[in-house]
C-alpha cells in the first residue's frame, strides 16, 4: 500500500488515474472531507491531515510500504511558507514514516533544487531532500522540470492570459530556457521507478526533449490555441513593483497574472538539464512540448 500526499493536486490526480488502472492500493492524505470523498470515489483510502501539523499524521502511515510525497507550493501565503511546507512538512512526514516502520520514501523535488539557491522554492526543496538523505529510509527523488498536462497551473494561467489580453505581456526578455515534459511521461517515469526498487538512493533530474525559451513556449501555445497576439516585454522591475505601467496595462485590459517576485525571477533563469535525461534515466523518449500542450489545451 502506498501513502500519497498531494494526491488532489495536478500531478497527484494524474498519478491516481494510473494507479487505479494498475489496481495499485493507496491511502491518500487530504485536507478536507470533500477531497476525501473524491479520492474514495476512485477506489482509494483517504485520511485527513496536513503535513505541517505533525499530530494530524499520527498513526496514519501504519502498514505502508512506500510514501509518495508530492506536496509542494510555488507561492507563500499567510502563515504558509516554503520552509513550513517543504522543510517542516517533509520532516513531519519522515518522522511519522519512521515511527510507523515504513522503509521507502519517494520525494518530488524540482529541477534546480540547490542548498545555495537564492530562490526559497528551490532552496527549501533541496533542504527537504537533505532530510530524506539522512533519514535512513530508502529513498527516490525526482527533480522534474515544468510538467505539462490537463489541469497544470502553468498552462491554465497562460491560457487565461492569452484569451483575455490584447497583447501578451512577457516579464523580461523571455529568453530563459525551460525543458517542459508531459505529465504522461512523468507518470510513466514514476511507474517505472516504482517497479525498480534496486534504484534506491537515486536523484533523477529530468525534463522533456527540448530546451525552449519562454517566448518559444508562448508562441507554441498560441499556435495550438489558434491565437496570434504580439509579445510585449515588460521590464521585470516594473512588473515586480506593481507601479504605474502595470496599472496602465491592467487598465488597457492587459492581464498580468498575480505572480510573486520570486516567480518572476525564476522566469528569468534557465531551468534545464540534459536533453536526453529521460532516455538515460527511464529508457524511453519523452513526448514533444507540442504534443503535451495539445493534451493540456
Ligand atoms: N507542476 C509542475 O510543473 C512541477 C514541476 C516540478 C516539480 N513539481 C512539484 O511536484 C509536486 C506536485 O505539484 P503539482 O503541480 O501537482 O502541485 P499542486 O497542483 O499545487 O498540488 C499540491 C498538492 O499538495 C497539497 N497540499 C498543499 N499543502 C499541503 C499541506 N500543508 N498538507 C497536505 N497537503 C498539502 C494540495 O492539497 P489541496 O488539494 O488540499 O490544496 C495538493 O494536493 C510539488 O511538490 C511541486 O513542487 C511540480
């Protein structure tokens, strides 16, 4: 039996579909009764808890063979910090796994996770990885690039932006490179890893088959949506400060999504790895961005 955190999110919900197909048993940690009912309706067990609340996890990992820890946030909120969710939350889960006698732990980190990173998202992901490495548990860590598929937050935001704005605002030059991969390939990679217990202790850094700039990504999404709008580059400082030009853009109907300063900075930085990373790690060729985005749209 697997114990899954983040099962109600984008990645988790796609994973549940694959597990359902293969009749893999899982117990999902969810935060509300309503979400518990939703995962139960798919044939999985549900327990209510929050990884940032150690007590809420007590006794919930009994009989579990593998923890699949997918929880992550991309933006901090009131009382919800990267440190609290990624570091303390993972520590709570590791401690509960150890008390319950669980042996195996999968952690979904992110491409670029680094203890020295100036980005709190990436630094705290690396800190969580460190906790797992010294826990004594068998572990598997995925560091995927941007994941694309039906319901992914990135494409949803871009779709809305493209539909509602007469022009497409791009923070900065839009020349930073990304390596998006399809959610179907992420699931395939996960299922392969699940069946290969001898790979314990591995950190898998991977992305799709192309290095694409943010500008190129926008152009491909527009092509698939049948939309043609000019890209308008806005200096990052202006977007960040939320000063008059941003206000003016909003007044003109140019939608600028609510993003944090950290997210804007992340958009300016390459987030890529080897182009053949999935072949090397998992032995298959991933889908192109175009194929993935068609499914997402
Ligand atoms: N999507 C990507 O492109 C991408 C790329 C690289 C790495 N990742 C990593 O992959 C993981 C999954 O990403 P995603 O896109 O599926 O995220 P998502 O759609 O935002 O889902 C996040 C999940 O975490 C749950 N959650 C959040 N805080 C929690 C808490 N304190 N206790 C228990 N559950 C909590 C949410 O539950 P609720 O339903 O209750 O909100 C939801 O199920 C994250 O760790 C993310 O950093 C994602």
